[in-house]
C-alpha cells in the first residue's frame, strides 16, 4: 500500500502586489509560510522572490474567476441563512449548477 503524506497547511501564500511588505513576510515566516507577491516598484529593499516562485501568481486568476462565478448566485452572495450547513448546501448547489452549465 502506497501512503502519500500531504502537508496539513499550505506552504505558499499568493497575494497581490499591495501585500508586499517586510512585516507581513516576517509574520508569515513565523508561521512557516512563504509570501509570494510581486515586488512593488517603490520598495527600497531588494525582492526576496525569484522568478520560479512568481510563476505561481499566474494560476491565481482561476480561483478569483471561480469566486466571481459563485457570486453570480444571489443567495450565495448575500448570506440569508443563519445555519452554516444550509449556506454550504446552497454554495454546493451553485457549484453544481456552474459545473453543469460548463458541460452543456
């Protein structure tokens, strides 16, 4: 039997250029996380990211696009339900509708 161990927490945090600051990098480093964000042009300190890590920013648009599709469903965007399991059910239903619309 092959056992694959996956990390319990994410290793990289993908963020916009606005999150590029030293105190945030240091705080995330204490949590064993690496901040991946583009280097701001007005920063005095050199960039700590290399090109290989910055390629991950290109995949962030998929998550943002999926969230915007999910917000096209009004009941998910405006949370009317007080119970979490009902809201999660409507979010799952919206995801199913999105998947079906992409298949058809």
